[in-house]
């Protein structure tokens, strides 16, 4: 718009020079035309401003990184065209926010021309730098005249659903849990589902006729011989999870650390769900209370994914303290404690050291694996002395490399 105004200023200046130097009727008309053209263009913009309707639509509220997931629509109900409908949007990532302070904020401007009595819908390219719940809002919409000299704000009551949220997933990771102990995988549970089969061979869910694709080891050979047809055993699904994930997102965490923590947790969860292994996840939600859910399949995880992608930043060790206070003794459980924004000082965190000891002494869990986004060798050795296994979120183990990982 500034460029158009400069060009118009030059055109008006040169036409005035021609008007002064040459006493020609044509130059008189040119000057008059250039003088009255901007007011006419501005007057034509007022009906467009009054009759323009706009909206922000969410196509899919859960999208991978790099996808937009939104649509902007505008409808011009006047008989006059406009050179541009300009959307100015605010974009805030709710993951890791502290109160009303967002650690990731951006502004996006989208513009397109719109003819008279026409509607237009576009899907803008808005790149999300990190995963999380991205809150989008239209700050204001302006219409630009045909000369590109003036811009008028459209009344806010002309907009429908001017705000919305999309949930951006973290990048996929490949993780696995290596263990020879069936308890680590939740297969030694005393409680089993009565509605869904699982993978625990020690418990029979039901017997049924053989179907193509069934594994040979699930065939009940003795019963099949008696019934003169192949009978298959469906194994039980344990409901008392022995793997427990505790998420801690601190106030000092970076967007990269928060994404790494969620990516690791989702990768582990997908690994376990693929093997029909029930596990549980705990976190401190937006209301400030500790929440815990058992995850027995994709539906259970999807039901809370919206909350996990909008975890607020908390004071250090808040989730660990709440989990210890509300912990139910579960002597066979393995706690995987994922921390974004980790810091450890042996002299000032003595109370936290006691929390780790209480988790083991009170048999809230039998093993603790701490997974921070960063950890020095000294801090890792100190934590191992408390009975914690230490592994970074990206998979490496502090102390195995000669260089300190900060």
C-alpha cells in the first residue's frame, strides 16, 4: 500500500508540473482526474466494508506438522470490487504456556482480491514451528480499494467464528522398550478386560473357531481334536498397567524440549498399543489437577490428545509431588518420568531426592526411569545413586559418551 501511495504521489506531482508548464486542456483534465479518482475509489470501498462477510473454518483439528488445517472465507455482497481482503491473524502455541504468557507467538497476514457479489475460500499456508495446541484468532480484517491507497477495517460483527484451535502433532519417532521381564510390559496383571482380547497367554479371553490369519500358537489342539475343527484361544487383556508415564513440563522448558517429550511419550505409547499392552499416562492439566488415564488402545489416547498438546508450564517437580502424594501402591509398576526443562542441583533438590526414595519405599513403583531433555553426567550419577535409571528424551544415556550433554 505504501508503494501505491508513492506512485500516486509521483503521478500527481508530474501532472501538476505539466498543468503549470503547458496550457493544454488535456493536462487540465488529467490533473482533475487524478485529484478526484482517490475519493471515488474510497467511496466505493464503504459498501464493500459494510457488506463483506468472513469466517475462519477448521477443516481438521488434529494435523501433522507442515499442514494448515484451516480455511479463510470471504463474501462480498456489494456491487463494487475490492483489490484485496486482508486477514491479520494471531497464532499462539498453548503448549508450555505459563498463565496467559505464550512462549511461541506469531502473526500471519493473508490477502486476496474479491470481485463484486463474489465469494472466495482459500487454505493459507501457515507453517507451525512446533507441536501443540495452536490458538488462531482473526485480529482484524481490512478491505483495500482498487487503487491500493486506502484500507478500511471490516466490523467485527461481520465475522463468523473468528477464532479456533488446531492441534499439531509432533514428528514421528521410532522407540521400543527392551525387556525380558513380562511385568515391565504389563502382562502380569491380576485384572483383565471382559470386553476385549489382549496378548496375555496366561489368561483366556474366549474360545472361537479358527479364522484365516490366526497364529498357530493360539490354536487349542486338544479341544480341536475333540471338536473335529480348529478352535482358537483369544488371550486376555490386562487392565492393571505396569508401565506408567508421568509427564512434567516445567516453566523453563523450550518448545523444542516440550515437543521432544510428547514425541517420546507418543512413540512409546504406539509401540505398546501395537502389542495390545495397557499402560497409563499422568499429567497436570489446565485446571491444575493431576490426571491419570489407562491407555488400552488408540481411542483412549486420542480422547486425551487434545489435553496433552496443551500442557501448561508448571513449577519444577509439581507432577512428581502430586503423583507421590496421590500414588497408589503398585509394587509391580515401572514409572517412566519424562521431563521437559530439566535441571538438577543435589544440594537444593534434597526434598526431590526424598520423593524418589518414597516412590520406591512406599512401593508406588518398583523402578523409576527418568527421561529429561538434558542432563549432565554428574546429575545423572547422582540420580542413579537414588535408584533412578537415566535416559535422555532423544534416546542416549548420559555417561556413555565422554562429552557432557547439557
